[in-house]
C-alpha cells in the first residue's frame, strides 16, 4: 500500500494528486489515504497537502528507504533484489542464508542496525542505527584469485563515491579500511562462499559510519563518521545508489581483466604510500615504508632495504598522535 501511494504521488512528477484519485485507484477510503500519508510523513517523506489540489511529494527521506533506492538505481544487476531489515544480527550472515535458499546475482541486504556485526577474524563491528550496514551478493565471472580482488574494487568504488559526494579526502588503508585523516569511517568484509577454484558466490559486507554521532561508537576506537566530519546528516539513499553504480563499474572492469587499472586506482587512494607504517601480523610488528600493493593485492613493505609481502595483517599509520 505504502509503495502504491508513493508510485501514485510520483506518477506526474511535481504535480498534485487528489485524495479522491488516490482513494479510487487503491480502493480505500479518503480517511485511509490520509492515514497512510501521515505514516509516510513519519518515515521522513515531505508530503505537501492543499485542500483544493490534494497531495504532492516534495522530498524523500534521508534515511534508507527501499522504495527510494529502487526508484533511483540505474544498475544492471546490483541492487535489483533488495532485502531490507530494521535489525539483523549480521547482513553477511543473512546473505549466507539467502545463498543457500537461492538468490539473484547482485542481491543486496540492508539493515538499519546489526546486533552482531562482524569484521575480519571475527572481530566485532559496531553497527548502531544511522549507519549503512549492507551486504552485496555477487556471482562474478572470475577465478578465485581474481574474485578475492573484489574487496579492493569495493574499497575503490566506495572511496571514489565518498570523495565525489562529500569532497572529503577519503583514503584506503590496506587492505580495505576507509579512513579520513587516519580515522576509520568505513570497513569492508569480503567472504567467499564456494569451492576452491570454482567461485560460486561472494559476499561483500560494507559498513559505513554515515549518520552516526561520534559518541555512538566506543571512544577508544580510532573512528569517525560522516555526520561528525560534515556537521550534517547525509542522504543514505543517495550514497547507496552512487556506491552500487560505482561498484558495478568496478566489477565489470575486473571481469574484463583490467587488473592493472584496479591496482592503479587503488594506489591513488592509498593511505600512507611512501611513508613509514607499522604492519601487525600474528602478534609481530613490522616497521617500514609502504611501497604499494602487488597485482594480487598483497601489501609491499620495505624494511631495511628488503621488500616484504603481506597477504594479511593490520596497517597502522604514523600520525602526530602516534601510530593509529
Ligand atoms: C572491517 O573489519 O573493517 C570490516 C567491517 C565490515 C562491516 C560490515 S557491516 C555489514 C556487513 N555485516 C557484517 O557483519 N559485517 C559487514 P576489520 O578490518 O577487522 O576491523 C574491525 C575493527 O574495526 C574492530 O576490531 C574495531 O577495532 C574497529 N571497529 C568496530 N566497529 C567500528 C566502526 N563502526 N567504525 C570504525 N571502526 C570500528
């Protein structure tokens, strides 16, 4: 009903539609129409009402709305199927359930909050309301080795989108943290669901600290949020739409085999490139100069004139506050 009213309200963009026309179209009373309009207003839709002309949709909400996403998306596959929840333990875990049941390539799962959000190696990921917590299911035409590079593609697509929309100098900290002035603003968790060598399905989990107050996250985390940095709320629908479009372009480019292009784009956003960093892996700390990444996405660290390659680990950048 809600979506049908929204469809009617936008059937003639910018124009009013009478309560009578809506009630006839949907076979409900005028009072029921008015009630539904109130519900939409409570969800953040700005609906103008004029006694003579009826109703007009002036603005859509900043918060995530399936109807707004579906209307705005111009992708071929990404987000064509959307599963939307107020709360989930973890969108990545729900993605696994969906994959078992059978799901379309490009399906997206979104939750307004997560109770058991996860990072790499089962670390906890804070996911209060106001953020974007999403998983994208991909069935790419790629080998397992190349499919693993899709986490790099996701970082590139997200960094590019955030720079374009908000003009902030967002960087990627290897392997795929998005940072602003060294503080984490988004994280990516890629998981392969399939057999060795015959990739079936990949889950790309993306967490973005969008409309969160800094105080919504533990003060001990070196983290920030878009709300905090921009001093205002951002439109979550616009961000998801622009990101999915950018990601689709990246996936296509990787499927066409442009690995060098991906590496080059990743490097333009790389945090700490040419600078002294620390890499922590399995309890060991390595200090050296971050030289870049290999074509398979490994970090290249120069330590005592020797190049070390890392396929996993955590990078800490050197700042005035020490390594973070
Ligand atoms: C990540 O792991 O950065 C991947 C985060 C992926 C989250 C998404 S949300 C949708 C989908 N569903 C899930 O369950 N997960 C994905 P990693 O690099 O391991 O970083 C984890 C570390 O980041 C934690 O140990 C904390 O130190 C820190 N952290 C936790 N929550 C944070 C937040 N909201 N913002 C910034 N840092 C955070």
